[in-house]
C-alpha cells in the first residue's frame, strides 16, 4: 500500500557516504510535496539530518518511492519510506 507524503513526515534519503560518516542513507523531513509521477513515486523537497559536522542538507525535487530497492534503481536523487517495524 503506497503512502502519501505530507509536510513533516520522515523518510530515508540516499546520500553520498563521504558526507554522512560512511552511511549512504540519512533521515530527512519532507518540507514540500510536489506531484505524483506516472510510476507512482512522488516529487518532494527534503531536509536531511547528516551524521557529520555539517549536520543538515537540503534536497529539492527528489523522487520518493515506497521501497529502498525502488529508490536505488532510480537514476537521480531518491528517497523512500522507512520500513515498518513489527
């Protein structure tokens, strides 16, 4: 079941590991919701919280997917919903 993004929701964004203490994933807050694409992904703006001395980074026009696999297959900046915990 696909989720619909809204302001303030937390997602996971793919980042350069050099800027994030070796991890290529960072939590990010949705700051703007754009349109839903034909592939089901959403366009969003994000503010990521990095694990580094530069603690945040802005991302614009990121594609938001349901899963990490979909995000990693995308050619461009991408984010995905965190997996649900039991």
